[in-house]
C-alpha cells in the first residue's frame, strides 16, 4: 500500500500500512525527527503537526487520512531558525529539555496563522493542549507575543 501526500511542500509517497500513525511515518519512513512521541494518546501535544493548515496530533492520525493533503512539521517552519517563532523562542530561551518544543511551535504557528495579535487568553486557549514538563509557559507566552509583533512587521 502507498499513500501520497505533501510534507513541507514536497510530495512524498509513504509505503506504511494505512492505519500506521502519521508520527511514525514522519519519523521512521521520512527521517524527520523533529516531531516527537510524547504520550501516544493525543494528550501532550509533542507530536503536533499541521494538516492542511490545522494543528493535529500525529500520534493518533492514521496515514490513510492524510492522502492528498498537506502536512507541515517543525522542520517546515524554516531551515535556518529564521521563522519569527523560532527567533522569539531563541530570544526568550524557551526550551529547557526541549522535548515538547516542536509541538509547542506548531501549535503557536497555527494560532498566529489565524490570529495576528493574540491576547493572553487566546494564547492560553490555543496552547492548552501542549504540556511542558519543565513549566516554561511564561516564556512560551512571551515568545508568541514577540513573534506576533515580528510577523506584523514582516
């Protein structure tokens, strides 16, 4: 069986079974290890990717469901850490252990794609499904606000 879809703008054909979680196709078959396995139950957000522009938990998304769709991973934000979220993440020294950060970044990118000037409440709501074991939530919120400003200037 093969499934054709796009990842970060490139067409790919995955050969895994249709019920294989997208996370494992991204990591094992496509070799993109930015997307992390956290809980396996779509509760922690570490595996967040975008499917047709909307955040989704790749650990619970079956490969067959992305046929013909556009998937974006953290590697798709930029190749050189120049995306406003990455710039802000570095400025605010958001990561500690870093494990949840790809999912945090992808959820934040989805928020800023639809809300150019999010309030604290907007950020809290959008990020509520992403768990940071290190508790860097204040830095995450500050980085999202800075990234919003950077994106408005661009």
